[in-house]
C-alpha cells in the first residue's frame, strides 16, 4: 500500500511540474506575441517628439523585454533602468482593463508599477538594478561581468537622446566618450562573485547590495 501511495505522489509531482512548465511556456509566448495598443507608442512620442516611429518601436520592444525579465524573476524585484521605457509602461497601465488582463495572462499576477531606478552612485547598483542587468545580459547573450555591449534596455535612454533618462557606459574611464562624467558604470553592476546570470531561480546569487568590484571589473572612476 505504501508503495502505491509513493508512486501516486511521484506521479502527482510530475504532473504538477509538467503543468507548471506548460503554463510558463504559454506565458512567455503570450509576452512575445502581445500586440501593444498603438496609442501607447503615440503617448511616448508625444512626450519625446524627437523620436521616430522606429525609435518608438524599440521602446516597445524594450518594454516587452522588461515583462519577460519580471516573468523570469518570478516575484522578485526587477528595477526599471530606462526612463523612456518606464513612460511606456506607465501609459500601458492607464489602459487599466487591458493591463490587468495582460498581467494575469503573462505573469499570473498583477505587476504594480515601481518608478524607474538608477544606480545610487556611478559605481554602486541596488539589487533590483543588478537583477535587471543579469536578466537582460542573459537574454542577449552578454557576459554580465565583462560586457562587450549594453543590453537594449540599458542602452536605450542614451541611444535615443532621452534628456531625463539614465545613461550607462561600459567604460567610465574613457574620456573620449560623450557620456564621460555623466553616466553610470555598467561594468560595475555585474562584478560581484556569483553574478553570472540569474534567470529567475529560487535564490539570489548576488547577495546584498554591494557592488563588489575588483580591479578587473572595467570602468570606474
């Protein structure tokens, strides 16, 4: 009898696991294919008139990626590192019914809006920014400790010339860079030991709020 109960428990665990995987796969497919209301992009363009339609499309792509990061992180905080993408997110929320339904299908919960968050100093990142960095790097195949380029959502504000945006630089020591002295050191976000990609596991490998950079991190003042 105990063997039968044990077998039943194993089968139940397998079925629950399969259901969970299918659900997450369906959620990711929904995030990837969801057609944002064109009015959201129009609102973004109204706030930043210099943006082209192609620029606005990039912003919406980055918003889609942000929801992907939140899905991967489950219920842990993922900071929004881009001002222009944050504007798009806020405009999406104003379509309250659409946003509620989206959150339910994409995440299985309502995702509350949290303001954009920059690093607390040019070389010190909070844990929410660190998580956003690791997830963005993992999605784009970038080494978070020694990045050769910035992930889209971290590059966008500078790339699109967003005056009130957050600018990140791969090498803050490069005096020839137009962002020298006016940007956050992206290389310092992913320097702590154990930070190589957190795609949403049960524990946070970064641990705490320290930047933990060594001399080989790249960037820095």
